[in-house]
């Protein structure tokens, strides 16, 4: 990728540490400081703190807790972790209401599996409700996380929910997101995409659409924008190959047509 002066964009050494929490993933970003991306279901704070220690880090060093979207399996333990670590909670502004109310919205099913999952979550909804808590930082567009000591950016990737966000390497990526999407600046080594896409249950390295999608056409556009990443870390399964996202975007478009036809 080219910088403004024509040279390479320098991305400082940033390490992604996947934290396996059973059916859901969280991620520790190591840079000059630490950030946690997603926080599992309610009650997982103890497991997350231990996973951070197992990675050789002190949870007290967390500078930020990022929720990729407003579903309780991704922000469920954020409030408890903030109380323990004093790290602020950040999310996309359009999903802040879900976190403030401790709710799961936008459970619009994709396919038969999505319809079954929606029935299950509604039946067992009380178990998956999180403590209502107000996020501290709201992202309304591409944003650098350099002020928190991290050489990464967040960008909006609506589709699964209105306020879904992804984390990408490079503090300057936010500023140049439009250029990157046009494909003229090369590829990025990784992206953390939340539930914009998922791995299959029995084949976690194979891509599939998530169980729920607020807007499938927005999802298709967001998937195409992240196809520039070589490796995509997701909330369920993975990691996945970015080159598979273009075909998955086509699938999202087809599912959108099916959904429109059923209205």
C-alpha cells in the first residue's frame, strides 16, 4: 500500500491473540497497549481475564474494550470487564442502544438455520440478556485508535446489524478507507469482522453467512469491502480467507432477493 508520499504505509507490530470462549471468539490486540475485541456472553469475564493472563498479559493494561456489534454474545461481559479493568467500552453508534438496554435486536434470520436460531434465542432469551450499560465511546465512521496506543482503525461494516464495525491494522487505515475500498492500495494482512460472516459449525474454516442479517444488501457491500484482507477473524469459527468474501457477497445478494420476494 502507498502512503501519501508514495511510499509504503508502515503498520507497527500488532499481534492478534484469539481467545476461544467455546462457541464464540474474542480477540486481544497487542500493540503499545492492549485492546479486547468482543467480550463473549454475560458471565464470561472470569474466563476472559484468565485467557488474557494465559497470553502473558496483565488485564489491568487493557486500554479499550471494543464491541463489534450489539448482540449479547459479543458485548455480554463488557460491563463487568470495564468495572474490573477500568477500560472504556467502544462500539458503533448505531448499535449503542442495544448495549444501553442489554438487549438483542436485529435477529432477522438468514435461511433455515437462522430461523431455528431465532426461535432458540427467543425461547431462551433471558439467559442471554446482558446487563444494561452505556458505552463510553461511539464510532460514527472510520476512526483511528492511535489515541489509545494502538496502530489499528475501526470502520463501519453494516449488514449483520446497523452499527457493526470491523477492526483493521494501521492507524491511517481509517483516513484512507475510501481509497482502500477502491482496491488501488493493495491488501491488508487481517481484519476482525465480528459476525459480518462466520465459519461453518462443523467446518469452522469454511465461510458462510451469519445466522442473522439486518440488511443483506448492506452486508454484501461490507463483505466486498473486507475482501482486501488476507485473513478475517470472526466471532464464530475461523479464521477465514479474505479472498472468499466476494463470492459470499454474491450469496448475500441472492438471499436479499429471496427475502424481498417473501415480503
